């Protein structure tokens, strides 16, 4: 991504957040009840109006998602008039997510923000929620019937990371006689741009992919990398994870195996604290397609309030940026969000 465009977008988005926060403090309409399933924030006693906002993410075990949820809690607490509900869904478990959303619909909360494990399985609940006045916002998985959305551009990020990978290969292995490992997460097809663009670029360059498996955690990232290194000790030179949890897990395996990281490309998505720290310290991570996670979390509250009140924009895309070890100032700014 062109950095000038990114920072222009960041300035625009920061202004939009400020507007959303102001709307949240001065307007609103009260809806359903409280309760909280996996942490959250409670509205204060001095609110003329309160909002009950619920958020469900299918991969709650992922470091970036934990950071987003913390940012959601911070924004709700800053607003002071939000009852926040968070669910416990991990590993894209549809049963767990559906139970949470059913409870929120029964409680008649004011807004539900959800990244459905299975869109079709949630359509009945969406219709029921909207029929009773609950606003339905999507996270990273747009729905034509939504009342608002929160998201980030996986396709563009995948294209940009693929371009970075190609430039790195041209600089380091111009004969392209190397191999790669890539992880996916097919349970969430809206993320497909993250790995499809990488796989397409590797195919275009004639680089063999020796491992292509579903994985979103550090543990499986480490295991997959260990196996790939063992089977391809001399020519495995690329590992791209579906997120930075996978990438940093792979980095641990590479370091444990004594791999020379100056000749290895390891990358992922989201901009987790561990990935950014490795980039800053020069300990082996090569690239991260980073999301300003605090801003993403804040938009869950701000967009929900905009949808509830009818004031402001209930939809936005948070920009992503490819960061490398050379981008010290950008890394520091992204790390400050944790």
C-alpha cells in the first residue's frame, strides 16, 4: 500500500472515530437487557440513555481478536453509557456462537455485531433481531441486509503482501528455486484473500508450496513449520500465515531449528504485538499486514451507536498496512495501540 495514502486514510478514520465518540456520548435509545458472557463493560448510573451492544467473533483465541475485544471494552467504558456483551466463541464453533446470538436476540439488545461462522445459519436470527428493532452489524463479512458493518480489506492486503513477497524473492532468490508453506482458514471464506493472493503469486513465480493447511494459532503454526523444515531443510525459505499468530509460531520453530532468518521470509496478518515487536527488534519476522486494532475495536461501539441512533455512519473499513523492519515509526505507533 502507498504509505501516503495509508496515513491519509488513518487521519480520515481518526476524525470519523472522534465524531462517532461524540455521537455516542450525547444521543441514544435504550433497548434490551444486560448480562455478560465473557467480560464486557457496564453502563454508569448517570446516563439518560444506555445502549446494550453485543459482539461475537468466531476466533476468540487469536491474539489480535483479544486485542480488538480489549479495545471494544475500552471504548464502551470511555462512552460510559454502554452495556457490552462479549461471547466465548473459539475455533469457529458454530454451536457456541449461535447460542450466544440467540441469547442476545432474546434479551432484545440494541445492537449485535457478529462475524458469523456460517452466514446461512444466522439468517433466521438476523431477521428476528431486526424485526424487533435490534440493529444487526457485520464484522468482516458483509451482508446486504445489514444495518451497519465493521471490517478490513483482506483482498487488498493479500495483494500487497504478495507483491512484497515477490520483490523479496527477486532480491534474495532470483532463480526462484525455493519452496514455501502457507496456512489458510477455510472455515472463514471472507478471509480468503489473505492466502489466495499469496498462493496465486507463488504459482506465478513457479515456487512449490510444500504445505497448505488450515491454522490460526501459534501452536499449529509452530507444528506446521517444524514439519515443513524437517521435510525441506535446505530449500524451505517462505512461510506465510493466515494471521500473525501462525506466523510468530512458525518463527519460533525456525529460531529453534537455527534457521538463518536473513534468508527466510516469514509473515502474516493483523499486526499482533509479538509480530510487531519482532519486526521492531529485527528478530526474524519479515512482514505483517497490520490492522490498527484499537481503532477497529472502537468502530464496533461507534458504528453500533450510529446504527441505533440513525446519526453518523454505521459502516467503515479500517485500513491495513504492510510493515517491515524498516518502518520503525509506524511499528511504534501500532504497538502503542496495545
